């Protein structure tokens, strides 16, 4: 019977969370016996816990009798991201007001950056990522500044990956990227020159949280105005410090952990 070796001594909370997180490994509706096997609990225990979670709408039952995560899980997760986004939004707007350039804030999600807020100019730069959009770490200023200030194992793991180009100017050599990250860390900001889009350039600074890199704040503008990038550093750094202070009480670490990609997370393996 599933769970026969672990049932003794396990708390109800442990069993409940094991049932709920069974859906992390399988991105499809599960039969009750599958949930019991993955959660390592008896079928009778799984039946009881799934029933309670269904009543609370954390799990829903499909028409063919299988189970999947309910909308309530998604709704609660949105509250975490929304709190961060809502807190950061006026600061991103402030960057835009002071620079008149497309402004954004992003966090790392495994091998990519995810844009959680953006403010566009009427002269919107071509092919800019939307809120929720994802781009590679090594071809974006926000991604490179996050990599530069991340824990050493993250940087090392990323440099071991293939670095596919987005444009002919993208950095694809691990050695060249490592050197770029060293420069970024030393000067406190990252830049790109046509590396994600051949017609744009960008600059970004780190946003720290409880002493660690939490996010990146940056702007993007047409490539022909790349010579003006450096003048925006003081504004970006000042607003970054304000975001750090404003988000100090937000559980950003929990959000970042939820976004870790298995390939860049030692707790999950490769």
C-alpha cells in the first residue's frame, strides 16, 4: 500500500501538503490512486484529504473523475505577485516620468526574466515584452544584472548552459558573458546593445531584498540613442533604493523560490 513505510509519525499537515503538491510533478489531472502514490499515503488517506481540499476549492474534480488544482490555489498565488507588482508600480512609473523611456521591473524565473510591471512611452520601442513576458537572462540588461548579483551557484549553472542568440550581437560565449557579468557587478549596472532586439538597447540596476538580489529595474530605448544610457543610472539607482525600502516587508523570497527553475535549483535537481 502506498505510504506504508512513511505513514507512521507523519503529521496531518505533512500528508495534506504532500497531497496538494502531488500536482507539481504532474501537469495533468490525476486519479486518486496516482495522488496516493505520489504523496506516499494510503488511498484511504488520500481520499479523505482530497475530499476536504475539494470542499475548500483547492482541488477540483474533472468530468472523468480525476482531480486537478482548483482556482483557489491560483487566486491565492496571484495575491503574492499582485502585492509585489502593486507596490513596485508607482516606482516604475516614477522612472518613466523622470526618463520618458520605457521602464520596467523584472524578476528571475529559472533561465529567464519575467517582467512584472512595465510603463510604455507613446514612442514604444519595437517588440518590447509585455507584463508577464519572458526573455533570456543573458540577452537582457535586467537579466544580466540579476545574474551578476545572484548567488555564485546560479551564475555558474547558467554559464554551463547553452547560450542561444536572440540577435547577431547576443553574447553566446560563456567566457565573454562571465567577463560582462564581472563588469556589471563592479559598476553596479548592466547594459545591452542590440542583444535582444537589433533595434534597441537597455540598462538596468539591481533591486535588493533582505541583502540579496530580488529584482532588476531598467529602461529600454532605441539603439540609436544608446549613448544616453549612462545618464539614467542615478535615477535608476535612487528608485531602486526606494523599491527596496518599500518591499522590505513583502515575502519576496517566497515569490522568488516559487519561480526557481529545476535546472537552476539545487533543491529540485536537474
